[in-house]
């Protein structure tokens, strides 16, 4: 079972929240994170669990032999290095020392744009990722279940290159699906990482992780913003 | 995305403080070249960043639980936004870009 930290949580088998809002730019966003436990019983976690180990400990690919293809291209290395520059003071902002020589390429030539996803561990157990031509950032824990994830659109939102869904996965994740227009579409699942590109202007409404032993966790996603 | 010969301008903070979920924070209504857009926030909660061009089209949108949530690539002429999607912690956030 995954336990969230939101209001009106229902016990054990289904816990979640739904909300919506209109922003100053006319943005309507609804968000939900819902976790289900199937036949597999899982240790409860929260988004801010101090008990969750550093994410670097859960990424087995970081302990696999390192190949030449795991080296960061120059531009990706510069992007990752920028994460440690001019870090504002504040709890949890410091990524630690980036261990660029320990990078791994977890996915190659995936999605509509044929991108690569690299990760870099840090001295304090965080894992920073970079998608070639795409976003970057650092994760500290699997604090809300077996996935950490994001979405992006590299050009005009809703046209050109479609929205992509990506993230890192614990070792007990056997499959990842994007839910688009109510249908589950399989994501590419590589070494502790997944990626899925939608088609056209479609966007994913949820991401689903299937676990070894038959359980699954569903994360509902907010719709993209509107200008 | 428009690569350009614009001068690379210094980083500045366009939004900071404590926030509630479902909030968007615009840079002031100014358009400029931007080298990147990033939001520092409580890790594990979802934040987003994006550019908006003069035709009111969103570009380079990313939404993630990573800290920072960062779009590291430039755009020729746009204003900037960050958004708190589900961060209920009240942790101080900082949204930064270049171009004033």
C-alpha cells in the first residue's frame, strides 16, 4: 500500500486526492495522486519519508559496469553541472557533489524525438537526470511509491513534438504505462527508467507502474497549463 | 525554441516565497531572451516551469517532482512562469531565469 499525505485519505487500499484551480493566467489544473495496492503488500511510504533510502541506493543501474555509452555528451554534462551552480539556500536544494564520471545512460533513442536519458549520482545520494534536448533535475528519494516522474514538451505545447512522460523506476517495477484518452499505452522501460511520447496534442492523464508480484501503483496527472 | 544571437543576461529571481498548490507565478509581463527557467522547491512535490511567447503560446513546458524542476534550454523572446501543482509543504520556493 502506498500512503499519501493528503486530505481525506482512505485507509489501506485506496488513498488519494483531487483538486483543481484557476490561476491568474486562466489556468485550470486538476491534480490527483492515487495509489492502489493490488495483490502485493508494500511498505507504506509518504512523500517526505525520512525512512526512504537515498534514491541512488535504489537505482541498480548505477552499480552495473559502466560502458563508454554511459559517458555524458558535452552538452548534457554542462546541463547537469548547472544544477550545482548558484543553488539558493533552502532545505533540500543542495544536490551535493555531482559524480559525472559515474553517469549512466538509462535510455537511448526513445520517444518521438529519439532522446537519451542519463543519470548522475551525487555525493549525498541524490540522482540527477538529463534528457538530451529536454529537462533536467535531481531526485532524492522514491518518496511516493515506485516511480519519480515528469512530463515535458520541448516546443510549443500541444503542437510539434508531442508531450513526453519520463521518470525513474525502482527495481521491482516490471512495466510502466501511460494512460492517454482512457487507454493504457506501454512506455519504454529501460534500466530503472521509462519514457513515453504521446501523439498529436494528446497528453497523459496518469502513469501506472506494475510491480513484481502483481501489484500496481497509479499516479494521476494534472492536465497541462493553458496560457 | 529559437536559438539566437541574443546576449546572455544575468540570472534573476522572478518569484519566491511560500505558496499553496494550484498556483502559477508569472515573471512580470516582460519579454526577453531566456537561457533557462527553473524552480527550486520541496523535493517530491510537483512543480512546473514554462515560457510564454508574445502570441500567448506556451513553450518548453516541464513539470516534475525533481528539485530543481528545470528547463535548461534557451528561447529567443518570451516571458516566464513557474507553477506549484501539488506542493502543500509551504516550503520556500525560488523561481529563476535570465533576462530580467
